[in-house]
C-alpha cells in the first residue's frame, strides 16, 4: 500500500537533481533515433535542417534539405520538424523554412526526383479536451507534472504550452519524441542565448532515449555546420549536464555529497551483493533486546536499486526526497516520490530504488521480530529499464 504524507521542510535533503530523463514510448511513432548507436545520416540531416531553420540561414538550409531527402527523410518528416520549430524559433523562421522547402521540392520534381511523402499523423483524441490531452503529453514527455513560478505569474503561457505545444504538436504521432527533442535541441543550440532552455531539453532528450554520446555528436555537428561559437556554447551546456563540476549548484547534484551532507550524515555504502549501483545506508536505530524494529536512511544514486528481497514481518518506507520505484513480484511497479509512504507486506518479494534521472532517499522502518531480510537475485537491467520506460 502507498500513502502520501506532508513531510517537514527539515526532511528536504536536496533540491531536485539533474532531470536526465530516459526513454518513454510515444505510441505509433516512427522511431528515427536508435538510442544504442551513433546518428545515421537521416538523423544528422535533422540536426542541420533544424539548426538552419532556427537561425534563418536559408542557403545552408536548402543544401541540408536536399541532403536529408537524399538520405531518405520523407516530406512529412521534414515538414513536421519545420512546423514544430515555430514554437522555438518563431513563425517567421518556420514560414521561411517551409517556403524554402517547397522550392526545393519543386526543383527536385523538375529534375525527375520523386520523394516519399511519408506518414500522416493520426487523428487527435476526441474524448479529452485539448488541455487534458496536452497535460498528459507534457507529463509523459518530461516524466513529471510541470509547475513553476512563471506559470503562476502568467497562467496563459501554461495553458498555451499544454494545449498547443504538447497537445497539438507533440501529440502528433508521425514523429517520435526522441526525434522531436533532437530537432528542438538542434534549434536551440543554433539560436544561442537560451542556455537554460537548452539545458532543460538536453535532459528531456535523454529522458526520451537520446544518449550522452549522441548529444555530443549533435554538438559536433552544430560546431561543424553552424559555427564554432555556437558549438562551444552548446558543448559547455551539455558538459554541465553530463559532467557536473565543483560549483555549489553542481555539488548539490553530486549524489555522494548528497548522501554525505544529508540530514542523516555518516552513511556507509550499501553492499554490492544486495544493491545494483551505489547507495548509502545510515542505520539510525538498531534493533536490540528491547526493540523489534530498526530504522535506516537509504540514499540511492540515479539508477541504483535493491535486489529482490523479503522481510518476514514487513517494512515501511517513508520517501524523503527524489523519485523512485517500488515493485512487488508479479505486480506493476509504482513511481513514488517525496511524502509517499509504502507499507511492504510480510514475506512479499519486492525491490525499491531510484528512478534513472534523480537521487532518491527513503527511511526504512523494518520489523525484525520474525527474522531479518532475505536477499534474493538482483533486479536485472532489463527488468529495471522496462519499469523506467513506462
């Protein structure tokens, strides 16, 4: 069972850490990005088309459009990229790019080149309002509900983002979300001066399956095709995401310091035979002849988790920070976050640990009157990745 409680601010151990964000599925989307491989020529073409759409270099855009079509991009895939980018680069740049694309297609047709039209988007759902559908799309894309002062300050922008950007645009399924993020990141990198947004989209891109090496390749393409200044600026932002430095802000994102400087310090590393990844345990209350329970604070780095195990008399987990998963054998996993309380039944095979994008901390209150924990096999990468894709 899972409950939600309001925790005291003193339990706050860390500001939300890097939102790296791992693959989620967009149903019926055409997967243009293979998360385990370098970019192919179609994907490199999308980087260039997006960059030149955003910065308005129509001469280079013309060459990139021809290259993309020659490499097998369909007309609708390219149109979808250019239309989406109006939300990031503005209507004028998007309209200029569409006019340029039309001229390219006319010239190719005159030369006898037949380009594939490609897939049309499926009809939008009619059983939900645009706001409901867009909110659902945004939450799935980012991995959590989006809130912030700017949306309280200007509620209209929140509504427009949800209804239009995430509903009308990201809700169209003829491009998968990884490819949409590929286009968005490329456009922002080419525009420049939008470091905060670029940083956010690097993280969202990773949540939707883009890898660190792929994003590094994207930066190299920007530097090569757009300019050294733009490439270096985008590279610096990417490095701040992939390799946190020793600044105060990035120290907060370093999981070991997160553990050492938490409200319950002096943690010891969890034993690797019982955990996958790195975790720290601080044994706050030890069981003895007068107490049939123990209390421990457990900090997981992103992606870390326990092995499958059971507690003969059950356990209670109180989530203090971050996002994590709890799963009982044979049942769907549950995403849990700050304030959640999970009651683990006795002799129930289960595991718990961090989501892939953030550190995770919980108190573990364990009843040992019928014996101590029984450790079983590790949670495999396949089992864990399956959970994180939903």
